[in-house]
C-alpha cells in the first residue's frame, strides 16, 4: 500500500488529435458525430486546440500528460478485410468498393482517451500498484481498431513493473462491451483517502431489462464487473449503477456525457441514473467522506441541452485550497439555459466549484468529444510520476515541440474524399515516427514493429 498518500495527484493524459482527424459519421447514438458527417475537418486546428487546452491547464497549475495518436489509415485492417496490392491500391480499392470502411480505418478517434481504458490508483489496489485495462471498444469497428496500440502505448509509458500493472483487454464481444474510463468515476475525500469506484453501465448482457430503444448501450455490467475484478476492487469499494435508458436514447452514449465526479463531488443530471436515489444511497454507504451530490434538474437543463452543450463532459479539477475548477467546452457559453445554470447554480451554489474555465475544442466537439473525453485521468504518487517512461508530462518545452510538430506535419483541411490520398498516409506515418522520438516512447506503432 502507498505510504505517502499526500503526494497523490491526478494527472490528466490528453490524447493528441491525429493527422487524419475527419468527420465520418461513424458513431451511432452520438448526435454530434451523426450530424457532422461529411463536414470538412481541420486536423491542424483540432490538434492545436487540444494542445492549448493542455497548456492552459498546465499554466493553471494542474499536472498534464499527453498520449500519442494511433497509426491511421489502418491499412493493415483493410488487408485483413481482403483488400490487397500496394498501399495505394488498397486505399483506392477501399475508396471505390467500401468507402465506409476507408472512413473507419482513418478515424482519429483515439484522441478521446477517456475511452482508452480504465485505471485504478495504487492506493485502492490490493498490491499497491496502478492497474490498467485497455477498453475493447467493440461496439464500433473504427474504435475496435484502437485497443492493441493503446495497450502498447500504456505499457510503454507505465512500464515500471514495481509501480504499474497491465491487464488484458476484455473479450471483444457484446457481452463484455467496454468503453473504459468514460463510464468509471472514482469518488473520495481529500489527500489520499481510498476511493469508491462508480461504474456506470448501459445494459446487462445476461437477463437485462430497461434497455434503450433507439441507440446502443455501449457498456455492459458484466464488462464493468470484470474490470473491477481484474483490478482487485472489492464489493466495499465499488458501486455499479445503470445509466438511464432514456438518456442513452437522447444521445448520452457514455456516462461522462451526463455526469462528472471529483473528490467527494458528483455533478450529475437528474436523468443520469436509472435509480438515482439507490445510486446515491450506495455511494454514501461506502464512502468514508460525505458525498457532495450536485444535481442538475431537467427544469434547469433539458437532456437535449445537456447533450448539445456537453456541460457534464467538463473536467472537474481539485485546487490546493479545497475548491474545484470546472473546465467546460465553449458550447456551454453559447447555450442560455446552460450558461445560466453554470453561473447561478453551480458557481453560486453551496458546493466546492468556485471557478469555470471555458475551452474551445470545437474540432473534437463536432465528433462528440468534449474536454473530459479528451483525457484519461491517472492518479499517481510522486514516486509513480518519477517512474514514468518517455517524455509525456507536459512542460513548456514539450508544448512548444508538439506545437511545432503539428504545424510541420498537419493539414488544415480534410474532406472525406481526401482519405484515399496515399500522400496522406505517408505524411501521417512520417509525423508519427517523429512523434515517438519526441515523446521517447520507443516503437509503439505497427509500422515501427515490422
Ligand atoms: O466513440 N466519436 C467518439 C466520441 C467519444 C467521446 N468520448 C467520451 N464521451 N468519453 C465516439 O462516439 C466519431 C467519429 C466520426 O464520426 O468520425 C466518434 O467516434
């Protein structure tokens, strides 16, 4: 067990937006992705918006990490599906015969690292190590292509076996559908108190009821239970709650689109959980510190406004004086009901939230990814931070290097018809090869491993 709990700090590892970022309408039940299909994307702007978010949180005193994007287009995936010939021939043939597959293998969806996996801090784990399980993301083809490289990236960075341990991806089958930390919230008191882990699922694989009718439920109870078991979490440390099916049908495809927790605070929309009272009661019974629920009722913010603004996809960050800062996407400011709620209810209310920071992550937002989707939270002790491999903790020099790298390699315009351009694939590989040197991760991409 950790003996220096006060050195615990949350590091947010943001995913870099990859060079093939585009709008392909790939995600059923994700209204932004469905609405923006075919739009011309600006990968350079997307990557710079992400880097600016990281930099401003670094400047505000928060610990910030960075995770590399994935190798795209995934030409290997097209070969597995029967396309053959040179890389250019594979791309051209896919563009002609299966444009939807070409779009899928070009997706830069790994930017949403809240779906990279589930993480348990050493303080809560029986062996005193930080535990990782990459999410299988089996509910969509474009995201199912992520877990292998995600696993390699996590193992390259959290390599030290004394401090970190990695579990296998759950079986990639509907019964174990897993979307990672987007459906997992750790609640706790201050300064190294053990946490209670809230796992939110959309359906039960076996004997389920109350399922959504329009859109898929992406997380199963069975997957969440398996991850908790892998990490050695006990019944006393875990709460499993079902997401409200009506919320899923309104476009809430992950719990982090409707709730966010930090410390003892759970900020959530009235429609987040199927059994709201039962969920709060169980959390209260298991937490050492009193839970601070901050409930937003439908009268204040409708489900529709919650989904359109991504108010709940905010980052809730702890400050040294016990207050918290909410990092919201720009879309919240543009929505009258939401902005009123932020000012008059969240900031003015009797809760630790004392500041709101607005960030522009529009390129990601148009695909349904807000500030919270873009980051994987990893709570680390000082010793664990020192044991990280690679150059992945953001400082001013790394920010400058990454910004220059984006400006050197990224396009400022990418339309669906550009995806078959063999030059895009070459540019992307050249950029990623340079990135692994910059981040000192070693070889993590299929093209580097041979
Ligand atoms: O899985 N969008 C992602 C957005 C993920 C947001 N993550 C969290 N809520 N944590 C998804 O739906 C759209 C890609 C496209 O349509 O081009 C996409 O995959």
